């Protein structure tokens, strides 16, 4: 019997974080849950490709658009389920147990609780807000997404857009999202560099503008550092 999950990771110059992400996934390989690792790269100019290759991942090359990269990676997936995760997120030990339980319900998609690495009080507060927002139906991509191939196809998959592809997917999955009893720990580097309040406010303002109908290409241009 083949392993049930294809893992899809979108990357762009992710050499600093990709190894940790892949290391966290090895629990699923050892448990017989992961069939393949697919890295959908957007044109990295660092060692991302070499790292992915060293870990045995299939590498797909596409335009630097996270939604487009995810669409490319999911189209190549061969398993009955897909686990989409960002390159700077690491699933914490024990995640296989909750994932195995979720595989009995192909009509629902799951997400992990968010935590930040080396973040302190500010990080716990931001993560708490993110987890509350997720329970209200809006998990972000850094929390991972476990979805059956059948459900993914039924809702039309990820939109080919550079930003807010995770929000668009969450809206498509309205009423079909469920929390998983596991943690995705993600990097706090961008928050620490920009300031927790500034970065959090920027994210919220981008989300509000997206819901208001501002063109996603315009939002992406303004979101880049």
C-alpha cells in the first residue's frame, strides 16, 4: 500500500530554512505517511535546489508566484492527500498522529496551530491571534494545509497569484476547515527585523485591502521588502 501524502513546498531563496522544514517532515517518511516531497521553486539563486535535491525532493521550476508555484506542485502530486507547507515552517514532533486521524475525513482540510521560533511574549500574542483567526475560518499558509486531492480538485485548487493565495484557498474551503492537534513552528525573523507591531499591522492592512478588492499584483508589489 502506497503512502497517502504528497508534500508540496513553495520556495524562493529558502536555503536558510528549508533543511529544518524537511527534517521535521522525516517523521512522516518514517511513519509511512509521506509518498513524495515536491519543491516548487520560483527561481532561487541560492542553494535551495541543492538542499532539496540532497533530501530527495522532486524539484519543479516555475515563475516566482507562490500561488502559481503551489498550483504547479499540486498538479504534479501523485498521492491521495496533499500537505502544503512553507519552507520556513517546521512541524513539531508528534504531528503524524493527528494527521493519520484526519485522513479518515477526505471532505475536510486541516491546519496546524501556529507558534514562532525564539519569539517571546510578542510572538505568543501574535500566534494566539493567528490561531483565533484560523478557528474563525482563515488559516494562513505558514500553518500548513492538509487536503485530499479530491477536495482540492473540487474547489479548483490554488489561484495563480503572488500573494493571498492562502486566504483565497481558505475562503474556498469555508465550512470545511478543521484544526489539527499539532504545531507548525515558523520563523520570526521578519517580525523581529521589522518590529512585531509594524509587521502585524502591515499584514492586517494587506488583508483588509485584499478583502476590499485591491488588485493582488498591486498588493504584492507593496508587500515586498
